[in-house]
């Protein structure tokens, strides 16, 4: 049941989303005929397989991006010049300028070449290169997503461990019920409600937190004052993302702990006379953590989705807000840029999760 | 079938086994309170959505024809207040359920068709085709859904159709994996081997043997898929990818947020659509989980 030995065709039957064996972004599967008992690849081979898989995934992203933004739009020139007086000659010239008169494969090759070299095109709306726009917005997004990811993982794993250990108890039912309700809340609406309560204020009570943006332009932009100001602006978006994201982790960790409940090694630990808390923390939790971590990294895409809406609601100057600004126009090169950067970061995180799993798995460490 | 069983059953009503299991399923489902609560919520919203056109027409919803006060707080005449164009929020809320549910259901149907099609084919053809399809699924799972859906809907243009397509394209992967696993299990059973021995082709096995046997699973997964689809629909519409003239919950929240209700502290315009989305999504999730628990023998021993 290890990640590297999932052969195509060896999945559990009727496995649901949580219990399904996590499958890494594909590469040539190392195990085929030998099935689950296949010997593990040594490190270099494993690393190579995963790297090739990640590169292939990124290539697929590029192909999708090309089809989506370069082939599907009927006429980019018409979209660009919508609402402006343009003569047909000017439009024809613009097409030549954009290289739209060249054959598809030539356009694809130059698109590949450009993207791999970090040239993501030119934003119609901002009149500057998409690459520099994306880079300037990367920091705020990393700050917001990193903070919320850390908090929600710690919170979710802890709650999931406690509620799975006493499955069916009042604590478990409360935790699972809250998680279920929060999962059903639209992220942007939760953001709006928090914004009203804590920033606009209800009735006579005025708001205590800033309504949006990342810093107050009237304050100094450096030093301690600035950091505290950014932290104050970070509270509401981060809390919104945590509330939406942690529920997933509770579910994952809870079912992972429940899987462990009947295990003989827990009986052994109890027979040794360990307290219930010690059995849970020292024995059950580490074993339940392994599969949970992989699932958590696999679901990073959800956090990205949340970031797009949360950043829009709080006008947080990150990649998600940039995506929103791009789709209003729609500014296709900019949309393509954010799509590629989001996808690439998810692929990289999945790759890291695969490597981390291999490092953390005691069955491998021992050999 | 009946001819063989009839002597044994001697007079007693002979029920085909399929209906017997359906009855057993219904009885087990009715014992789960959360599932019933979810079902009740869904039934209420469905009825509202169906009868809405009987008492709500363009007179109440067309921005150019209404003449209520702008952004007024709740009163006897407008129980949930009015929006920035003077329409009754309560009527918009009721009418909005129609399109929100419709997009959710259609997107889910599309998702299930794509997902189970790919899942069955991938499970049936084990070789190169199956592996390629599974790799395709894994690639799509790795893609962040929201940016892809936004890009797709933006490229296809504003409106219900492009939102539906965007949701289906980004959410079929879970169904495909589930159905492929189930297809593998079904194909290992003797009656498929029997059909193959009798000369059934690939198409016939997939249609006549596999599809009816994975159908219950497809239906079960549909309730959870709808929940996700309705959330995605609300999000995409909120971001401005919907048709601005239509009345949906996502569209209401979009207008509330970007057209000033927000700064006017118009909570009566912001709370109801979100609560409606929350209730319907929760309803589908509760029903889906109850059905899952009833059908999954492993879950029954567990608390």
C-alpha cells in the first residue's frame, strides 16, 4: 500500500474519495506485473520517475493552456479591440504582429519556447509583461496561502485525530458536523459575512479590522509598523481560508485514525501499560499522519480555488485577485499566466509531497 | 425467472429481487435522521423552484418594470427587503433556486456522463487505452480546478452554458476513478465471463453487463457531485462569469457585493442567497453521505 507501488489496476474496489489510494501525478508506473509487492525503487530511480512525471504533467498543463487561450478563442484580435474604433487593415496588421497567421504547430513551438523561458506574454489590460505582473503578486499569495495552509493543517489534523480516536462521541459529532457545515458554505459568502461583521460593523458596533488590501497606504511601508499592519490585514482573509480548508483535513485525518483503531500494534502498546493519550500520540498518530499528509498535499488545488475568491472579496493583491481582474476583461494572456503559475505550483507541491512521503515513511527509513 | 420461482413462492406476492433490495435500501435510509433532514430540505427547495413561475413573473423581476424602494430594509410588503433596483429579495431568492438548481443538475449530469464513460472504458480496456485514460484522469486531478474553470468559462464567454461546461470539465475525475474501480470489480465476476464466452463484443459488455451494475454507484456519487457543482456555479457566477440579467443566487451575491449593497450594510440582501446555497449544498451532502453509509457494508459496523 505504498505510493510508489500503485499499479494501474490495483485500486481498492469501491474506494471512496477519502480512502482511495492517493496516486501521484503519473509517470511511467514503476510497478506493473508485480503489483503491490513490487520492490521499491532505489532513491535515484524514484526521484527520476517522479521528476519525469512532474515534467510530463507540466507539459500537459502547457498543452491545455495553448488549446484554451490560443486555439479556442475565435479571434483574439476582435476581443482585444472590442469597443474601439479599429479599421480592418489595423486588425490584419495586429494579427501579423501577434503571429496569428502562422501555422498552429509553429505557434505551439514558439509558445513552448516562450513559456519555458519565463516569457508569459503581454497583458492587454496592464500593458506590461505577464511575467513581471505575476511575480509582483506571488509574494502576497504565498503569504496568505502559506499562513492559512499551516494553520488549517495543524487545526484539522489535531481535531481529526481527537474525533477519530473517539469516533461517535459528542466531540466527534460536533467536530464533524461543524466541518460538514463549513464545507457547504460558499467561500466568498463566508468572506463577505466576516467582512461585514468585523470590518463594516453591525449596527452601532463599528468594525475593528481593515476591509481589504494588504497594507494601509497612509502608514509607513517599512519596519515593524508595516509588518503589524500587514498582519492586521491578513487576519480576515486567512481566517476565511482556514475555516473553509480545515474541514477537509479533519475528514482525512479522522478516517485515517479510524483505519488504525483495530490494529494489533495499538493493542501491544496498551498491553505495555501505556496511557490512552500516549498510545494515541506516540503510536496511532504517526501512522495515521503518513497517508494524511499525501492526501493533504493532493488537495492543495482546493486551497488555490479558495484563494481566488478570498483574494477577490478582500482585494488582497495576490495572484487570485489578479485572476479576477483578468477575467473581467477578459485579459487572456494574463489569465493564461495565472493558470500556468497556479498549475505549476500545485505540481511542484505534489512532487514535494511524494518525496516527503518517501522520507517520512519509517518502512523505508529502516532499510 | 418468474416461471422458475413461482412454484416455490406458491401464491405469495413474488417480488423481483431488484425491488426487494430497493425496499431494504429505503428502510435503512429512513433510519438515518441526517439523510431525512437533507431530503426534506431538498424537497422543499425543489417544490419552491417548481411553483415559482406560478406567482413570480417578469413584473417582479425585470429591473425596468419594478417600482419598489431601492435597497429598503425588510418591511411587511417586502419581507426580505429590496435590492439596488427595487426588486423584492424574497421573490428573487425563490426564483433564483430555479437556475441555481438547474445548472447544478445539468453540470452534474454532464460530469457523470464524461466521468462514467471514461471510467468504464478505462476499466474495460485494461491495456494501453486504459492506462492512457487513467493518466489523463490523474493529470486533470493535479490541475487546480478553479483557475481552469475560470479560464474555460472566460474563454467560452459569459453565461450559463459556459459555466456548466467549465464545471463538468473540471469535476469528472473523481467519478472516473470511482467507476473504473467498480468496472474492474464487475468485470471479474462470472456473468461477464459468461457473456464473453457467448460472444458478446466490447460494446455489448460495457453497455449490458457493466453499465447496469455500476449505475447505483453513479447515482450515489451524483448527490455529492451536485453539492460540489452548485458551489462551483455560485462561485463562478459570483466572480462575474454568469449572465448578468439572470436571477440566480450567485448573481444576487455578485450584485450585492459589487453594486453597493455591501457598503450600505444591506444584510437582508447578502445573508439569504448564501444561506440558501448553504442549505441546498448541505442537503445534497447529507443525503449523499447517508446513502453512502447505507450502501457501504464496511461503514455499518463503525459508529
